[in-house]
């Protein structure tokens, strides 16, 4: 039996994840897009939302002095669902809600797995200035249509992928980054050697990299040297940048 389609509801931003000392003035927003499934019309599990909260809190703490608001998006449905691309559609709707709630502030889409693909796909929204895709789930090479990259033009783009990821192919994210770099020089990609899909083995480095990219992209902060070098380097160097152990320990603040 096929799954029963549920009545469509609006995607929800939920409450902003705040750090101690946060002010009411919001100058930039991160939208966190959770992972999901290839095909499912069921409502998302609350666990997928909860799994993003520690990361959301880390980003909120890093941007507490910049006026950063972090929201974890509640999707309408659990799956990507072929051409419907529900999570990407939800991300665009959430960016609309950000504009209604906070006004004309820059938005960084940050997604993991299926959420990484949604972040890349929804980057064309007018409020989005940057995208961070972690271990993005992308179509196989035999797909009839390659994943679009035109919407990434004019955005800062960072892709992070573990070299031992057995759920989403790191080579596919490299190929997408390679195509994106041709029309958008502000694209880079970091490889987390020996790490898997969840990026747990080098979690502190991944979080520090994400925080540096978010603050640099939303608030014109100087990027850490490895990020600046990756953005400036031509392929393949800037697209196969190793994430060094201890990244974040000596960052300038």
C-alpha cells in the first residue's frame, strides 16, 4: 500500500535558538535544515528536529555578539519526493517567514544530508546570501538531469563532506562543487578525512568551521585563513581542502 498523502500545512520556524546574552535585535538568520528520506509523505520525526538543537546552540553562541538568530526548520513532510523537492520548497517558505518576522536580514541556509541538498536548491531565494551543505544527499551520476547550480551564483557556498561517508557519496558533492565553482568563485569544499555521514569523529572542528563560515558570510567577519584560502583557490585545491585537526582553537575573535 502506498502512503496516504497528508493535508499540507505550513513549514514552521519554531522558536529561535538563543544563547545567553542574546539581544532582541536580529541582524542575520541561520535556517537549519535537518536530514530526511528520499521518499516519504509522513510527518517528520521529532527526533530529526531534536538532533539539530546542539548544533543550533553552538552556532547561536558563536554569533551571540552579532545579532544571530538560529531556527531549525520543521518540514511538512519527511521525504524529498522526487520532483516535488518538498524540503527545498519548505526552505524557501521559511526564508519568506524570516523576512516577515525580522525584515531585510541576510539568511544562511545550513543543511545536513537531504537538508544539505535542500539548502543548495533553495539558495536562489532573495534573502539567502550563503549556503552550508554538510554531507549533502545528491542524485546519482546516472540521473537524467544534473543538480542545478545556477541558483548559487552570488552566494557564498561551503560544502563539508566526510571521506568515509557511506550514505552520501563524497564524490558527488565534489562534482557539484566543481560545476558551481565555474560560475561562482565564492564556492569551496572541505573534506573531513576518515569521518562518516554524521561527521561525529571531528565534530568540534566541523562546528568551528561552520561557525566561522556563518559569521563571515552573514556579518562580514574575516574568514579563518583555511576558509579564505579555500574560497580563493582554484579547483581542485579549494574543493578538496582538508579540515585540519584542531581547527578553531586558534581562530581570531
